[in-house]
């Protein structure tokens, strides 16, 4: 990947959480200064990234995919952080998954060699741009789930010079799901439309099981995805190599059970997992739903994000207010989780029994049990729930080692 720092290299007043009143400081200079998270170089709230946990998680998922013979295309929309995408590719990721045309553009600008757009692409401008970039060595796949969508691609490509085909995967969904064909018959119908459209090539099938309610429903859905791939192969609608992609961050153990192995006779099968939230994990939704709770022998993940906020008021017994709210923390899959209390002296103590009851834009309400002794000026370290809606709130974050020395700056591009 290209050096993303060449276009944005300095911290100044625009970098939320960093205290830079005296003008810009280059990222590299700041990171080399050996600042503690608590020596005044940052202000509150601040979202910090623990380097050792990220490295552990990247290695853990790379190992899982290698053991099961999967390609890995981690969902980059979780972080849109070039440094993390680089780490994932360096650990063997086959591609980076994205969700929008703009994220494809960002990955191309950053030098990501291959992307998987886990969505429909219908706009003529991005379609024509992608066709041009494929001729320049870029690799990409994206989803289709309707004949109308295939027709939109054909219309956008009409009259373009000959070049590499746009490569698509037919998406299989489920009733009530967010996208995808609702059955194998419709998958075949869309695949036949692809076969009849010049400049487009069908490489396989894809799906997303994350919206299903339980393991039985997920397994049944993955078996339908397998049946769809088998039917396309039987009808000669795919080539010698077939790509089958699935897998969020909650059910990848079942993807291994249902899609692992050489089950597509006569074809070179590539199963690609797309989990993304694993890279920083969390203390909420994914802490409860990670498959590693069901398969502990396969590994474990560590929460890498720490949201630090200051206690600004203790207006009544049992209530403390912190300067952290909806602008700073994800709240769509659960409220932040208090982990530690840090006194002005540097003393750390567990935040036993302390909970967050609600958030305003810039304030958090803590329920404080008797004996917790939270004081004005204390810092509270929170774990978060659902990293996918944490990173988009922060354009620059301190990366810290295990003693909270700042060792790098993590940039995001949403």
C-alpha cells in the first residue's frame, strides 16, 4: 500500500482529543516524543487504540482462516484506517471488503490491490471508473441481486473500449434481510442475465448471515448458499474457479462448518470470509457474540479500544457525569462499559458496579453504587460496543502500548 501520511501528516486544532494549541506537529514527531496518554498531550474524551491487542487479533484471524483453508477479505468499512488495512494485508488477507463506491475509491487511492464491494454498484460514473481501473491492474468484485441491477451495469458499460470484465457475485439473501436474491431460482435468473451481458463475468455467489436470529437459521442459510453455488456450476454459469463469500464477525465458525472443504466437484473453490469487527473487538456486542466463545480452542480476541473521559460533575448521590456522549461513543449496539477509574494521582481501580444509564451529545450519565467513590476530575476508561460505529467518529486516534505510552497516530478516512 502507498504511504497514506503523505497527504495528511500533522496534528493541529482539527484533531479531536489531541491538545495542540501552538500549531501543527507532524504525526511522526508526535509519536516519537514518548508522550503518556496522561501527561497533557491529549484532552478528554479520547479514543485510544491498544497496539498489542490489534496485533493479537490480526494474527488470530489470519491463523483461523489459514487452518480452514479460507481466503480472507476483512471488512475495511469497520475502521477505514490505512494502517490497519496494511496490517491485515501483511498478515495474508486476500482482499479488503468495503461497503460503498467511495470506499472502493479510497482503497484504490491507498494502493489496496484487490477489493470486494459487498454491495450493489449501480451508478454509471463509478461503474465506468471501475472498468477503467481494472484495465490498470486493479482487481475488484461486487454483488448483484437482480436482473435490473445487471441491466444497469450493461447500460453503463455500453460503448466502452474492450478491457477486463467487471467481476460480480450473485448475492443470496433471506426473507426480511437487507439485500440478496430470495431463493436459488432467482440466483440462477440473475446469473443468466450476467451471462448475457457483455463486459460482465460471474465469479460465484455471496451472502451475509449476520441478520439471522440463531445458529440453526445461519446454518440453514449457509447450506442454501452452498446449493446456489452448486446449481450455478451445474448449469455452466461459472468458470473453473468459483468464489463463495460469507461471514460477518458473529458466525464465522458456522461458515467453517458449512462451507469448508472441497465440496464443489470439478471446480477450484475459493471460500472468502469477510469478518471485520474482529480487528479491535469490543467489550459489548462482539464480546458476547464472537464465535471464539463457542470454539475457545481456536483462539480468542482482545478488546483494543479504550474511550477515556473525565468526570465533570457529581451532582447527587449515585450519579456522576462524564464528558463523553453520542458524539464520541457508539451506542447502537449497547452503551459504553466502564472499566477503570483513574485518580489524578495515577491510581487505577476497577469501576466495579458502575454503569452508563444514558448519553446526551456530550455527556454520559453514570450510575454509581455506594462505595465506588467517583470524584470530579477522575478519568474513567470505557470499553465500547460495536467498533463499526466508533471509528467513523474519530479522524485521528492515539495508538498506545500497554503502559499507555503513545507510539503512533491512527488515521481514518470515512
